[in-house]
C-alpha cells in the first residue's frame, strides 16, 4: 500500500513539475497524512516514529538548498513525504541517487544550453559568495535556467526502490 501511494505521488509530481514547474500541496499533504496513518495502523507508535523520522530527514536534506534559493519548496516537501512514506534509511539512500540525477541534469543544462561561459562565471560567483558567507543574488536571468528537480527526486526514488525492493521499511 505504501509503495502504491509513493508511486502515485511520484507520477503526479513528476508530470506537474515537468509541465508547470510546480509540485502541488494538494498532492503532498494528503499523501503525508496517509503515510502517517498507514504506519501508525500497521506498526503502532514504532511506525509513527519511523514515518516522522523519515519526514524530518527528508525535510532536512533539502531545506538548506531551499533557503539558498537553489530549489523550490515543493521539492523539499516531496522529499519529506517520501521520507514519511518509506522512512529515514530509504530517504537517505534516495538522496544520494537524487543528487547524482540532479548533477547529471545540471551538467547537461550547462553544456547544452546557450551561454556556457556566462553560466560558468555565475557558478564561480556563487562559490565566491559562499566562501565569503554572502548570499548570492540569483534572481532574474539565472533563475530562468532552473530545472524541475522533481525529476531528480523521482529518479533517485525509482533507483532506490529498485535496489532496496518493495518492502515497507
């Protein structure tokens, strides 16, 4: 049941992120409530703890990139819901594959989209800002190149599901 909910949420969020660049709360919040209810029903308080720890870790993994302006709130909430559904260990493993997917997507964008030199200069600018502990100004032209990170999250989750199997934990 948990995997069916997970696959439904991933499919819907993947489509809406690709089409509208949005991951909707009206998909995520019911899935979160269902995750908590299912874990509480099947495993009692241990299941509730499993779900809440996964949620917290999923939220924690992407909250800093969100605050730095590198990703949308929907991406953060999606990973948190995945954690609530599958637990902390699963979301930790998923985040590694998600980062690999995201890195490949970013590299493809940098290499194949116009303005390679300007993009590399901007990356250098961001790195310098981070070293100096100054928040980089990334609004405008640079946010137009943003990509739907929900694709990376879904890809990482799919790989993790394939490697870890379809078990509840």
